[in-house]
């Protein structure tokens, strides 16, 4: 009951009062099904979280070298006492070198763009990786890649009708950020039948459709290796995208956080920066993103990453640094972890052997699990998947029978989208409730009308993956059966 | 020269193409004068950075307990070897307890709202501090307080004309965020003659002016203890603000990051939450912010903090958590530092003595420096300051003669603002160039027309503060003299 008052009181803030763009934004990876999983877990159910690329939550071990350096930097007094003996000599050398180059330590705000020597180390890393020059002054250290991506959306969204080309399926960071910032989206479909490549006619089709709908396209986002697709783009595909972007005056957002996660035989990660350099392309603005959360570090909690820009005027880049400055700077543990990622132990260093062994174990394990999962799911009737070549995900297609009298082809596109979203959501919810496996419905990433998918990671321990496939099979068969009977 | 091309090429992104709101946003604390200071430093000049509350960059030591626990959590293997002897027993116990309550460790994404046991610890802290109940489910862990403040601006800004009442002078996070999100601002002046308190007629005046200008006010921001003013608000002033907010249907943003930094005799920090509880106020939405960057920890680089909300419907708070989820979660080192801030060693713990000693030294030092700086500056002719009662800043008023024939009173308000901003900027630039002291011009925070100020921290080591005052005096006298001669 409302108390009497002498004042005219406006109602307390209601949901309908708050930012309508935020209300619209939807981030499937942490959506309703994950909330339900947390509820079930609190009730004592064992949940296998395959909804998010969070390796250390699924028992992947951090790299010893990274954590040893971080520990010394948090508490440098360790180096001056007998506890120093617990650390390899190169770890102590490395920690001392960091303190010399960054004497303010872990507890001080850094420059807004990040600690200068780390920006140089990132430039060196790109030079070594790609054999091309890189400029430390065009590098910005961020709290994970997501914050870098959001910063670029903030930078480039200037007018109401500014829009972004995003892949379908996509990582929902993109759709959510576009909704949040009031920009427009232009969906282009990845080619499931062709290892999820981008194809040029589809890019042209979607762009034309976006423009005819009044959208002013400013950039195209590409995720390589792909999330949720697990695809690794070939060089010629990247060249095609660069030429497409140039033809239409678009900037490129290259989400390259899975660059270390390439498993397919004969495949390699090729960066947009490298192809641009090889093509002598000097006009298409490129923003590329990397992170400590993926690869073989899996240091999601440290929130570290960087953005490298090319073909961008300095005064425009300065606006990105100013944006960062309003929140001061990225966290120092994340910045240091980024540094250790781009400048790992070298041959001859005391830590080198263990580092390589741990790295190899993580990547070898992921490669094996991608295979086991992919082959296992492909053997289930009514399920199919491109066996992941990279990243940490499989985007699995599954078929469900329709109820008698239901004809999706007769629905409006919006009706159909809702009908199909309801179907994949219900499927994933039942899968969770019946098996404890938490995956994300395909509608959260987007999918071709007429298809249903879910995204699963292949991060659980290897010994659990076979059992997981078995459970999925049993569930799918019984779910389809029930649908047929109903 | 432009290369020939078969394509019609849109120009590369130019500054004029990018987000006009970002272009407009200005963050004085890291603005032009700080850039100039960095240039001078690179040329070998010794710079005393008084522009930003970054204690560990000015030789304040981190608390041993905090860093010991962080080191063990980054590299838990330390606890199982002989190096464990380097740590007090309660530090090891604490680290083990954290790992039990958060078994995923530092490298995993946490829940979007933060690690659950830390949210409970924050609620317990508020209960102990204020003697009032607090709900862990209304607490959100953030990457420093700035990110929390920005999240609330994102939440509450729904329409073009939504506006925020902000103090003048203010911390430029507020003005910059308002510009960035395209909201409107309503400036209310703090009462310099009355220890920078808020006064009710001025609040009413500014609100009426804002409304008559078409602004729809949604919230009022209050910084207590004050930045840049160094003032500590008395309880009755807080009660007045709550009643004012209720009368006008406003939410309150209470920036309480300096709550441990209270130095004035007989003064104490009083939280908005406590006064609201005492008044039985159940309708005014309150967002209060705290941080590990200030107080006596000074852990700016760790980027840790929290937001507590009151009188906010759960579905509205859920939107804040969703917003956080789009960037995944706050960094783990910052979350753990927040935990250690709200749950420090207790009497009987092995670390208690050292913790209290280090805490006392930092706070005692700040109190002494506030006095030395305040008294020293007040003794300079043409300079005056309210001796800081709290926070880490003095907002120093200074007078300059006008050139013959210049009459600011005859200018339009906009001309006058520009004239005065040019004057305090030039003054601070010359101060920097002649003494190496880097302070921020008052126009970056806002000031009453007809007055000039600069903000300085009192963070340099005590032995440097007296010399700093001496240098400022010499500079001021000579600057005024030159102005008189010109």
C-alpha cells in the first residue's frame, strides 16, 4: 500500500522507465537457460556448463609461468626472501624486468592506452606472427576483447541509421552491443554447407538489403576462427572480405581471439592485418582484437586483451584512448597477462620446457575433443555439425518434426523466427533438465530460417565428452519421439 | 597522393565521421595538461603528478595483507611448498577459504554480478558500517567505481532529454559520461563559502532551470566525501538531499569512494544508505558506489569496486546485471581486492597488527598532508582553499588580475566561460612548465563564473608537500606580476 504523503511522488523507477535499448539487448550466452542451470545447481544437480568458453571453470589448468610471474608482481617481497627459491630463475628475472619498466606496480592506474612497454611487446608479437611491421602507438590494452569491441562500436556509431554487417550465426556480443548503442544491424549468413565461409554474393545481397532498408553501413564484423561456428577462414576468403570492405567504404572489425585455437589438418590462422599488408591495402580501417581468455591460456577472469588498429587517422585513434580514459585504464593483472601471452618464455629460459608442455597439452586436448565431439554428434540421426577446425565451439544442427498442421513456410518471417526460437529454446531447456548439459539455443546466435541449432563448447574434460555425446543422443532420440507422438 | 582505383572509394574514416558524443566528451583529469606533462617527462623533466588520485604512483605502499592473499590466489601451489612459510598463517587460511568458496579460481569468468561470497561479504560490511540490513542480491561487483557509475547512466538514460543533476565542481567522470551517452546535465553549485555543502535553494533553482530548459531530470549525483572539494557532508545535508530527491522523483547516485578518507576533527562519514534507513525512506532509488582505488588501499590498478542499490525493483536491477554480462564480468583480482577491503584481518589474526599499522600510517599521513597543503596555500596572497576534510584533493581558488579594458561581467555567459577556462588552463600549463607540478584547471570540474581554481591532490610524500607549496607560491607571485606588467 502506498503511504500518504504531502508531496506528489513519482512512481519508483519501473522497468518501462529504463533505457529501452538496454531492455532490448539480449546476451544469449548468459541468458535464461543459464539462469535455470544455476537454479538447478543450487538444488544439488550436477551441471555441465557447455554454454560459455570458460576453460578454467571446466578444470583447464592455468599456465604455471603466467601465474608465477603474476604472484611475484602482486607481492614482490617474495623475490627478496627464501621463497624466491620456489620460482624458476627466468620467472624472477621477468618479474624484476616488469617492475623496472613499470615501477608504479600493479596498484597504480596505468596510462589510458595501457602500460607502454606492453604495447611495444604486442607490436613485436604481431611482427613475429605475421612478418609485417606493427606500431605500438596503434595498440590499446583492454579489459578482455569484449571491451575493445564495444569501444569501437562506441567510436563508429555516429548517427541513428549507422549499421554493422554481422555474421549469422554470430557471437551475441555483437547483436547485444548494436542494440545497446542504438545502431542497426545487417545480417549476412555464413555458408554452413561450405565450412561456414563467407561468400561474396551473400555479402552483396545483405548489404543491398540493409541499404534499401535505410541503413548506413559503417563496418563489417568477422570472427575468425569462428564463434560459434568453429571455422577457420582461408586466406582467399579474407582477401575477398577486404576487397568487399574497400568497395563499400567499410571498416573491418576482426575478432581474432581464437587465433591460437586451430586444430584442422593443414589449416593455419591468417590475420586480417597480414592479408591487408600483403595486398598493400592502406585505406580500409582495421580493428583487430585479441584476448587472454582463449587460446591455451584460458585466463578469462583476468580480463586482458588488446586491440590493434590500422589505416586509422591518429586523431580518430585518440578518441578511443579518450574513451578508455573516462574509465581510467584496463586492469593491471589483465595487462600483465597480455604481456606474458605475447612474450612467452624463449628456448633456453628455465620455464620454456614446462611452458611448451603445458601449452601442447591444452591445445592437443582441445583438438582431440573437437574430433570426438564432432564425430560423435554427426553419428546421431537428425544431427549434423561441421567438425570444429578452430575456436572452442561446435554449432550443431538438429532436426525436429513439426506438429501436424504446422507449416513454417506459410508463416511471416517474424512469426517463423519466433516459432523456431521457441523450439530451440525448449529443446535446450529440456536437454538441461534431463541431462544437466547446458548449451545455448541457436536462435541466440542467429540461424537460417528453417534450421535449428545449438552451440556447445568442447571444453569438458576428455573423459566426459564421450559420455556427453551419449547423453545427447539418448535425449535427442527420446525428444523427437515424444514430439512425433504428441 | 591518392592511388587510382576502379572502385568508388569512400574516404577513410575521418574525425568528423565518428561518434559526435564521444568527440564532445572531455575528461580533464587526463586531458591536455597531463599530455604535456608526459611530453616533458619524456624530455627528462621531473614531474610531480598531482592531477589524479593515484596513490601508488606517488610511492604509497600497498597493504601487505592484500598483496599476500592475491599472490597466493594467483599461484596457489605456493601454499603447498616451503614458500608457505613466507606468509602469515591467516593469509594462507584466507587464501584457502577463498579457493573453497570460489573453486574456479582467478582464471575463470565469474557470475556477471560477481562472485557470490564476495557479494555477501560486501553486504556484511555495509551492515557493520551502518548498523542497517543489506542484501547481497542488490550488490554488483564492478571494475572500479567508474564502471558502476557508467552502468547506472546507461540504465537510467532512456530518452533524449533525460538529465542528471551534478555538482559544480564535479568529478569529470560525470560530465564526460553524460556527454558520451547523450544525456542532459543540470549543474547545481556547491557552496564554497559554506564548506562546499549542498544547499536546498540552489538545488531547487538549478532543477527549475533545467526543467524550464526542457530537461527531464532522472537522478541527482552527489560525491561524498567530495571530489574535487575535499568536503565531508553532514548528516542533515544528506537528509535534505534525500527529501529533495523524493519531492522531485529523482534517483540518487551516491559516489562514496572516499568513505575511509575523512580527516577533519569530529567529522565522520555518513552513508546515504544509513540516512535513508533512518528516515524510513523506501521509495527513492539509491545507487551507491565504492572502490578499492581510494581509502587506504589505493589499489587503483586492480580496478575493483561495488555498487549497492536500494529501493530498486528486481527486474530493473536485473537489467544492470545483464549489462554487465555483455562484457562478461569484472576482473577477478579487483573482485578479490574488494573482498579483502570489506573483510580485513580481525583482532587475533596474525596479520592484524601489521594491517592496522599500515592502514594508520597511510591515513595519518594523508591527514597531515591535507593540513600542510591547506594551510600553506591559504598563506599565499590571492589563493584560498577550504582545508580538505576528506578525500584526496584540494580545490584551490586563485585570483588573477584582468588585462586593462577586459570586463568579464560584460561578456555573455558562454564568452565568459571560455575566457575563464582559457585563463585557468594557461595558469596550470605555466605552473607545469615552470615547476613540474601537474594540477588540473578548475574549468575541467566547473566553477562559479568569476572564480578560478585548480585541483591538486595531496598525495606526494609529506617531505615534498612543503616544497610544493613553496614552489606554487613563487610561481603564483611571479605569474600575477607578469600579468600586471603586460
